[in-house]
C-alpha cells in the first residue's frame, strides 16, 4: 500500500536531519505544502512533532531550522546572501564539468527546490538568468542547455512510434483524451530530453513495415499503441508477435494503451496500460471524497461532445464504488450524448453494444 504524502514528507524531513548541519533552514511551510501536496496545517503539525523532540527550532517570521545552533536573528548561515546566484553558479559549474550535458534539459524546478532548499520562483529566476547569459534556452516550459541553434541542429534521432487505429488526428490522444492527454504530453517531453522523437502513424505500419524492419534492422526503439481493444489489436497482433520474436537484441519496448475488454490476447513482452484499472482508481477516489464530505446524494454531469476516448463503464464504476462505500447513496447522471440520442434506452443500447467513443 503506497504511503500518504504526509508520511513521505515526515520521512523526508527525518532524512534531512541526518545530513543537514545545525542552523540550516528548511524550505517554507508554503513551499513544502505545494511540493508534497499536503496542507500547510499538515506541514505545521509534522514540524511541531520534530520540535517537541528537540530536533528542529521554529522561529516566527524566520523559518524552521535544524536544532543545535544559535539562530540569533533567524538568518540562515547555510544559504548565501543571493540564492539565485548560487544556483546559477552551481549549474554553470555542472555544465563546465560535463555533469550537465549540452542539448539536454535542465533538472526540474521541483528537484532544484529540494536540492537547494529554495522556492520555485527562485529557481525559475536563476534559470532565466542562465538564459540571459547564454547558457540555456527555453523551449515551451523546459530549459535546455546550449543555444537554440545547437538544440535544433542536434535533434533527437531515435524513433518511437505512436500509433492509433485508422485515424491521423493526433489531437485526440494529446489534447482531447480527458484521462491520458497530460501523460502523453509529458511522455513526449521526457523522450525528447533523452534523445528520442515520436513518429506518428496508424497501426497498419506494423504490418506494412515489418519485413523492412527485420531485414534492415531499422527497428524503432519503442512502439505505443493508443486506445486498443481486441478488434483493433487483432489487425496487427500477428505482425507484432513476429517483430518481438525475431528482433533479437533490437527488440523494441511496446506499450499497449488498453481501452476496453479482455487483454489476454496482447502479445507477451508488451507493457499494458489498462484504462479499466485507471477508471477504477478514479472512481474509488471520487467515491471516497464524496462520502467523506458527508454527502448522501450527488448528480454528475457529463458532456460526451467535449471529451476524447470514453465509455459508459466509467460512470458505472463510479456508481459501483459509491454503493460499496454507502449502500443508501443516491446517484444521478445527466449526460449530453455525442450522437444526440434523446432516449435513455438508445443511449444505453449504443454503449452496451460495445461501441467505444473516440
């Protein structure tokens, strides 16, 4: 069972106490609240426990410090007068030593906040200073080491295929999929930062390119199959199995986004991302939140016309989880169907027949 954010924060503070020197300051309660996803009241309560044990000292208006030193006015002797310049100098040295390589992304803001024990605005300001001095360039929300010309010239060379069934509109998985769009966007950024690029196409590529891949060894490094079900997978399953069996050391990593139904026919060696499991987690979390707030009834509104890949079973899971927590719970669904049905029976017939929305 995963640990709660509060427990993880408490363990992190305990680990910091073993490595920090007396008098060093922790990040602010507000920053820790944002970084760990807990309330400021929870941060205060956790620090209060450590304070009662004599391990930290909290000074109003100054912050929380490792006990064992004369804090005086509350200034932090461990932090330089200018934290922004400290981060700038540390990154500059890491670039010069080769620890941070050119054409790679700088560490995330959250990582740098924890490493230097500063706020997010301080890290962002330091990154902007690095950009102004020509050490990094910003593309989107990510800061990259080097000039724009270097970054564009190098470009990632290793391909990962992102394939969907008979549809060349990739705004659905990356912008309109209410469950996974943000995850796919982050996946693309992470792949790019490690030298890979996504190539988009339909699942028919697996069949049409199989012989060329195996004969030339120009096998993609990875394959993502988007929104699969038994019928869609069956069209490329034989070729996929052959590819995985005969590609040897160049065997690609395959991620199957499984949307609906029994996934026993997915070839061995593939990683399965089950939307059914994700729907269950979302439904269970929502059910517990609703009942925790003391509600006995709820109405959920859903607009099919404004979402991407979705199916009726999502709502059924929410109902099931609510009833499991509170048997007398009253739940009503108000749905705007994408096919314009005006009759409840017609809407249910469409979903119960196994037709998936995309």
